[in-house]
């Protein structure tokens, strides 16, 4: 039923100075890359990726406008509405993968790396403006040591306060140039994903990228999330390289709530 | 017609949507099958309309387009309820100036059926301007959405005032040479006087019905779910309302009717056709049956006609009128 289920917030955590992780119990099975529609009563209903996909689920936001501000201001015990999960998830079918995330784009990559098939190697690239804003870096570092995941951790900051100075796409390009990478998974600002796409095209490496477009229904009837003929909510949000290649709008334009194209 | 990879219909469905048994006419419009996309579904962008043809529909109605871009209501704008869907999208649309380029993309794709441009406005002047825009952009016909709030009669819709309906229809038909259909709201005591007013104004045909006013309240949050409070109900719950409306109109007026409201399968489409509709529109069924809903409904309709020994789909139009109590 595409109607909100009311859940109570069970935990709120300041994951970085600018990112808030909100947890709630919602039993519907979900896979990394899928999203839910989150009803913030009296404010808005917005799509959010899941950063935890078990019965206890979580999402992470940064304040962009009213809805994300309300989400980040939630307190334990507050009631919100959840429907979904929706959309096509990431699919891990190869062994040596790169996962590249910028900002809240880390959300679906966390469960992706954590629940990937055993024997998968990950080069995980965490990008942000500053060291303090690198999301889930502590978790990634802990996972490498405690959970025994086969992860090589890379970081990129715009100010150079940690890891490579600049954008995480530079690391993607360097890894692909070195060779031995089977597939790339990307989530984050569109220009990050577009950069990753260009590297994957250059080196002919498969890519899955999680796209964001304005959403209303979330289940494929309203056309709000139209993306060059595809529906982001139904055909995506995770798209592979052949589909991305057909999207004239990828990296260039997105539609607002009226359906009017605007620059990225 | 260009299609996205993977969008080609399986042979069985492809055969049905173009089966000569289903080929029909709607006034001057020729349809490969009588299953048409309803306004407000997948019609904000030209490329999505093209894709509906790839998925088997016989024609499309665009999203309702106004003069200026409108963001519509805040989310939640849709919520599923027992028997259907409630929505208060709030006539969000990119405005006619931009929409011309969307329709150009549909024209360029050389789709196998008519594009029916839906427009909404507040008065006859605005409707006739929009009609010219749609016609210039390449629409094969128009559908007037009269459920916009009527500025003078606060709280009521344009479509509940017979004089205004006649004036708007007359102004629009005078402005363009393509056929004009008028879409009727069920939120009125008797639909017939409005239907008659549209025909008096020169409408080539009618569409019935738009959504039925409704509301859903979340009891744990003690508030309406839609941000707008009230919304419009669509889906299976409103099918009897739509069938009754089409039956009543068809028994009094001699114009082609598009039946819409709660059609999810071939048998549902047949109810409307037998009530007197010449074609049907499908919207909410996309929720449960997905993008291939058109092709599945067309296949079920074709199979019924074969089994029952009909030679073409037009033979069933109005059959139930003979059984009038
Ligand atoms: C599949 C998907 C997954 C997402 N996952 C996350 C996530 O994990 N964390 C996160 O912080 N953000 C995520 N977003 C983006 C998030 O939905 C928007 O940032 C949020 O809706 C902004 O609302 P606002 O009121 O705070 O900002 P506004 O000021 O209203 O808008 C800021 C921008 O956000 C976008 N936006 C606004 N409303 C919507 C909407 N209904 N649907 C889509 N985009 C919208 C628009 O681009 C707009 O320009 C995701 C979006 C999608 C489509
Ligand atoms: C989300 C949504 C948006 C709609 N938008 C429009 C619209 O813009 N113009 C219009 O004339 N009807 C609109 N309708 C009404 C439909 O075209 C149709 O009349 C109604 O949904 C009944 O058909 P159905 O049960 O097959 O959905 C909308 C309906 C829904 C659910
Ligand atoms: S959000 Fe409505 S079709 Fe994707």
C-alpha cells in the first residue's frame, strides 16, 4: 500500500557537524540503493536513501531546505511517515569494486559495502569539503578492522585537510588508470557521478550510479522524476552505464516541481 | 518510433495493441486501439509520452497545461487508499511556453496515435490562448480540464457552471480547427446539464470522469495525509461512478465519449464501452499493473472480443444501453 506507515524515531545522531542520521524501525525488506518517501508532517514528503537496510533502518541528511531542516531537527519519539522502499537497488556481481560517495551520497554505499557478497574487495572513496565533514569515515575505518571487510579506504577533501586535496573523482580516475577494477558504484552530487561516468567511459569499466530527481509519487505514475525518458523512481534511482549514456539530461539539467528544466 | 533499450513489447502484447480488431475511431481521430493514457499520468515530459506508445497505448492525453509554470501543492501529493488513489498534485505543470518543446519531441518521434493536449484556465480567453498554443505545438485534439477553481464563484470549479462551460467550449472551438473534448467532473449533482452545455458550445466529444473529491486522515498524526487536505479519488472505487456518468450522457447526447475512472483490466474497459464510450483512458492502473498496463488491458479486451465473436471493438459501444431499465 502506497500510504505512509507512522513510525517513531528511535535514534538521532550528529554524524558530522553537518550530517544527521535518523533511525526508525520499519520491517519492510530493503536493499542498498533503494529509497523511502519520508513524510515530515506539516512540512513535506521527500525521498531519502536508506543508510541502514535491516528492520532498524536509518537515513542521513544535510540541511538544504525546509524538509531536510525538519528531518535534521527530529528527536527521539517524534512520529514520521514512511512508505516504500522504492526503486531499483545496486547489484553487486563482480569482485573488485570501487564505491565512491560524496556527502550524503555515502548513505546507500554504507549498506552496499557492508552487505556485499563475501569475497568482494572494495576501494571505498569518501569525499567531502573538509576532514570534519567526511561522512561515516569512522564507521568505514572500524569496519575494516572489526567486521573484517576487505576495504581499502581513500579520502578526498576540497581543502586538503584529509587525504587527497580535491574531488573524489580524481581518485576514481587514478584507480581505473591503474587497472584491475571490475565495477564502480557512485552516489553523491551529480557532477561527482558525471565525473565517475566519464572515467568509466574512458576506461570502459561498468558503473552504477544513484540519481536524484524531484519526486512526488515514488512509484512511477506522475512523471515528476522524469530523466530523459526514464523514471528515476521506477527505472532507477540506480542506473547502469548504458542507461546513463542515453540521458542527455545527466550532468546538465533536472526538473523542478513544475516539471521545468533547470541547470544542475 | 525510437524506444529505450528493453522497452520493446513481447510479441503477444505487440500483436494485441495493433490487432485490427481493436482499431477504431474517436470522432475524427483514428486509434490503433481504444486504450488512451489519462491526463496527469506520465505526461509531464514528451519522452515519457513516447514511452507510453512504446508500451502499447492507442493515444495519449498530456498533463493539464496552464499559461504559467505552477509548482502545485507541497508533498504529500498522492496517497493510496482502499480501492484507489487520492491525489492533490495541484495542477503542477511547466507552462505552455515550455511544454511546446515537450510536444515537439513527441511529434518528432512519429508516434502511432493521437496526442490530445489537456489545458486548464480560469476563463474563455485563457482557454482559447492555450488551445492555440497546443494546436501550434502539434496536438491532434484538445481536452479541456474544467476542474480549475473558478475565480468569481469562490470554492467552485469552472466545470460546475453550465454557462461558463458553454462559453469556454465555444471560445476554444472557435480558436482552433482540431477537435475539442471537454472533461467533466463528477463532483456535481447531475453531470448531464454540464455535458449538454459543452455540446452546445461545440465540443466534438466528452471525457468522463475526473476524480471524485475525497480525503484521507492519518489517525496517529490526527491530520489529513495530503498537504492540501482534500484531494481527488481515482482507481477502482470510482469505476461505478464513471460508468453511470458515461451511461447517462450516452443515452442523451450523440457525441463520442472517452470513459475514464478505475479501468484496470479488459472487463473494466468493456463496462465503459458498453455504457456508450468510444474509447477509454487509463491512469491509476499504472500503479498496480506498471507501464505495460495499456498493453495488458488491450490484450484482455481483444481476447474478450474474439471469444464473444465480435468483428471489431466498435460493435460493443453502447450495448448495455439496450438493457436500460
Ligand atoms: C532517490 C533519492 C534519494 C535521496 N537520498 C538522500 C539522502 O540520503 N540524504 C539527503 O540528504 N538527501 C537525499 N535526497 C535529496 C533530498 O530528497 C532533497 O535534498 C530534499 O528533498 C530537499 O528538500 P528540502 O525541503 O530540504 O529542500 P528544498 O529547498 O525544498 O529543495 C532543495 C533541492 O532539493 C531537491 N528536492 C526538493 N524536494 C524534493 C523532492 N520531493 N524530491 C527530490 N528532490 C527534491 C531539489 O533539487 C531542490 O532544488 C535524495 C533524493 C532522491 C531523489
Ligand atoms: C496523480 C493524478 C494526477 C492527475 N492529473 C490530472 C490532470 O492534470 N488533468 C486532468 O484532467 N485529470 C487529472 N487526473 C485525473 C485523471 O486523468 C483521471 O480522470 C482519473 O484519475 C480517473 O481515472 P483512473 O481511475 O484511471 O486514474 C489526475 C489523476 C491523478 C491520480
Ligand atoms: S516520482 Fe512519480 S513517477 Fe517518479
